[in-house]
C-alpha cells in the first residue's frame, strides 16, 4: 500500500507568514506540520509515500525528509504547479 500527502497550496489563510514558507513546514509544537500525517502513515505500516507540493516548496520537503531512508521509508515527490484547493461552484 502507498500513501499520498498533499502538501501544496498557497496558504492564503495564513498570510503573511506563508509568503515565506509552506504551512506544512511551519512548526506545530515541536515539529514541522508535515510530520503529523507522515507519522500516521508510518504507524499504519505504510512505507511508500508520495508527497505532492508546489514546485517552489518541493525543495524544502526534499531537504527536510530526503528519500525517507532515515525513517525506514521510501519517499517520492511530485509537483503540482497549479494547486486549486477547494472551490464552491454556484
């Protein structure tokens, strides 16, 4: 089984801090926010994980998590250049 973490978006609700850094990299208590969904996948035994983010934020995740080997994981990355989020259609 494989896991997917969607870590994209523009973070407009958290501006101005998200102008400089992805909200998933921001710390919540003592670790980056992305560690929380990552740990849930790990606890369920999922070791193959795809992280999808924007082209400008992917290097941040790659620098933080590398290939996941240090956690016993296989992390791959994919780019989503146009995150659309949730939109209400009238």
